[in-house]
C-alpha cells in the first residue's frame, strides 16, 4: 500500500505542476490573441485553469473534481495553446518594443 500511496502522491504533484504550467501560459498570452484564434476569452481560461489548479491543490486525486480540472487543462493544452502559438508572435505579450509601435506592429507614418 505504501508504494501505491507514493504513486498517487507523485500523480497529484504532476497534476498540480501541469495545471500550474497551463495557468501561467494562459496568463502570459495577449487578450486579443484569444479573440484572433476564435477561442474563449482570456479571463474565461484564467478562471477555469485557476480553479483547476486550486482543486488539484485541495482535493485528493481519487475525487472527481481533479479529474474535471485535468480535462479542462488538457483542453487548453491541446486545443487553445496551439491555436494561440500559431498566431504571429505566438500570442505572447510583447515586452520592450519601440515607442512608435502600435497594436498591430510598428507605425511608419504611412511610408
């Protein structure tokens, strides 16, 4: 029984790390990237993935709630994340950039 308990503990930790990674990934994507990829909004995914992360922290893996959170995390990782990564710039928030950059790239004054 001790080996099974150790395996279940490792599985719980893996689920926490997986849902945490998905949550951080969703938080670093731009809001407009979700609309451009025709997926739900960024706040929707942050709430769903945040709940999945918290449920994985609180409940035992043998409960049904972490399984629901796992399904939501898998949907994000398999469907939403590849769609966001397929956009120009990968849907990531840009840091730095020029002061003449607009929301769609550099502004060159019509030249």
